């Protein structure tokens, strides 16, 4: 609560204001106008000087700063003080009036900004902002998916003379966000379903998540009041994804390993073999760092999709493959030609190798193969799932089973040995610091 100070009142002049200084031993000094009660100048210990107005509002003393003495002339500041007094005489608190006016101005500015956004913000522009804001939370593969579905196309390829194709959502990029409707998304889905339904299903899921983000955005939430991608017609137009059955059979292991070992790039060859023998996800294995490998205790720390990380056994054959790789940087599967410094697209080499072997197999099919091949040695399902990083199923698995690494190692080494035997690979594990010996 400000206290009205009694002091000598004088005629305020530019000269008097210029000479006014904060008195020694005080934090502020006042100079009051004799012509208009409550109007004056304050000088602070910091050296600033301002016009002020002091009065009683609702029976309580209050002091308001009008402006710096250099911002207005004396008569202009006095006129502002009279306006404040008039508001008080009418029963208003000038401070509340000022706050209300400021809030109204901010609301008007926000409404104008929103209206401008409605007129100019397109799906493509908002998409770029969305991707930038979410990048710290996403994997490189997820970021690449978002870039691909919205790419305009027409760019040169690195490994082909053909130009890149427009992404699945490229046709929606120029549409204003406010104009995007469920009917428009359904029409888009019908067109995409004719040529690339699988990619379109992924694009629809990404579009749905993007529009949910828009619904929470400070500006876009007044534009996107519902989610146009959350509609059954579009989903039905794209159909359901077919269950994939690509998997290495027992009798195909020999042909697959032979073709993979013939790949000239040792990093890709080792990566593909380790992908099968660990049953890991492609990005989990591709992003392994040397610090994640413990050769002393024979363990791998893998960044997990379900948990933050999981620790799995480092089996003898996998360890021997890793020991042959060159340590160029932090990445286990490094690539001097890649901007990230690591392996990013081993699928091309894998498809070529599978073609030579007469097989039709995807990278994820290797993960599926590990799970299927474990059945041959009757590995407990819970152990296979834990090695692969599947979420525990059932109350018992979730709350009671805690398997030590050595138990996982017993079964993991067993399945590795079985796979190598079926593939016709003679392998002597590393013993007493000696290098492993492999032969086909």
C-alpha cells in the first residue's frame, strides 16, 4: 500500500525537474505540483525520474507511474494525471482499466493473428513446424518417414537416374489447414489406394497424429477443431494391412548366410548377420555404439522401443563379427559416406543378396525369423521375447519373472549354435584371447 507523502509543493518546471536528485540516504525523492494535487515527479537512487500520480482509490492510497520525464512534456503528463483522477471520480480504478485495455489489445492481436493464420497457414507449412517441434522426441527413421510422405518430389536420386516421386501427402501440402475436411481426406485415400496403399496407410496414421498436435497448438487449435483424418471412410478406402509371412526357413539358412557373406561391404555383412542372430529391430542394431558393447562381460546394451534400454547377451559368433569391424567413430556400424556417420540403408544390399540366394525377405523378416527359429530348440517364449525386446505378456511375466543375463545367455548361445550349424558354418568360439575361426 502506497503512503501519501507530505512535502513542499512547487510549480513544476523543466529546470526544477532537471535539478531534482535523489537525496542522500534515501531511495527516492519527490517533487509535488502545487497546481494539481497528487501530480508530481519521483527521482530514484538509480538515477531515473518519472512523472507520477498519487491518489486514494476505494479509500486506499495508490501511486501510479505516468511515464519517464523525457517521454512527455509537463503539461501532457499533467493532462494524463487529470484523466486518471477523472476515472477515479467516476468510480473506476485506473490500474484495472489499464489492465483491461491491455488484455483487450492482446485479445484483438491474437484474434488478428489467428485470422491471418486461417488465411495463409497450409498443411505443408504447419507440418514443417510440427516436425521441427517433435524432432528431439523422434528416432531418425520416424523423422525420415515424415519427410518422405510430404516431399514434393522431382529431386535427383543418389543411386538412380530417376527423379524422386511426390510423397503420399504431397497433394495435401498446399491446402489451407482450415479447408482440410474428412471428405477431402477420404478422396485422397481413394486415389492413393490405387497405387500405394501400404505407404498411404502409414501416411494416414502420421496425418492423424499431426492433426491431433494441431488441436493442442496455441494457434492452430482454433483452426483444427476436429480431426479430419479420424474418419472410417478413409481408413476403409485404404484397406487393412496384410500380415507378412516372410521368414527364413531352416533349410534356407545356408543359402542366406552364403549370400550375405559375399557382400563386399564388411559392415553391412556383419550388420545383417547380427540382425538375424539377435532378433533386434533394424534401427536398434544400426544405432549401436561401441560404448554399448561390453566384451569383458559379454553383453549388449540396446536402445529399446518399449523400455529405455535392454541388456542382452553378446554371443560368441556375434562378438567375433564385431571384433572384425573398424572403429572409425562412435558407431559400431559406421559409414564414411553417410552424413550421420553410420549405416542408414542396408536394405538395398540385403535385397541383392536375397535375390542371389533365391529368397524374398525383408529386414524385419530377419527379426521374424529369429522368433520362428527359436521354436526349433524349444526356447521358452518369454526368454525369446525378452531378448527381442517384446513387451512382457501376462501378469506373471510383467510382475514376477526377473531373468538374469546368464539365463538369457544359455538360451541365446544355444539358438546361435543351432542356426550356425544349420547354415553349415563351423565356428570355434574365442578362447583365451584367441581369434574365432569361421568356415563355411
